[in-house]
C-alpha cells in the first residue's frame, strides 16, 4: 500500500522513533508498504530549521537519503493538480503545508500517516494514526 507521511511522522522516524505509536511504526516498517514523502515536507522542515523552530540531528539531505536507501522512500513532487484541489478544500486546518499534504493525498488517493487530529476532519482522506 502507498502511504503519504506527514512531516511529523517523517521526523520521528528519523530522530525519535520511540515517539511513534507502535502500530504506526510497524506500518512504516512493513516492506509491503511504499512510503512517500511530499516535497512539501522538506520545504517545511528547512523553513522551520532556518527559523530556529526545529533542530535536526543530521542534515536534512542525509535524513532523506537514509530513508530512501533503508526504506525505499519515494518523493512526491507538488503538481498543479494538487494545488488546484486547494480551491475546494474545507478550512479545517490553517497550516498551508498540511493543507497541501491533504490535497496531495486526495489527488493521489493515498492514505496519510499522521498524528495531527485536525487532519481527521477531512473525511475525503484516509488516515492512519488517529
């Protein structure tokens, strides 16, 4: 199954796997699943790192390279179709990064792995983690 990782999930997988609920950790480790990371997540991580709101144990590019090598992580580019869906998306969540992740999940018909309770308000998206 294809799974879109929320930014928190990606960070916890890399820096603090003990923070992940056991079932989500197992879901991410299951080789039958393909993990996807949206380009929006590294963008968000880099901005928060530059602003001093986030400290990384290793450089972002190393984090992504490690996950690509160890877990066959796939990167999901931002497409115009993802952006166009934002026009129809309810405003349950104000975070632009999360809103774009939700739009991508809708367009790609891919569940999101998250612990963000606001995302569960979007009934058009399948969610693992809540």
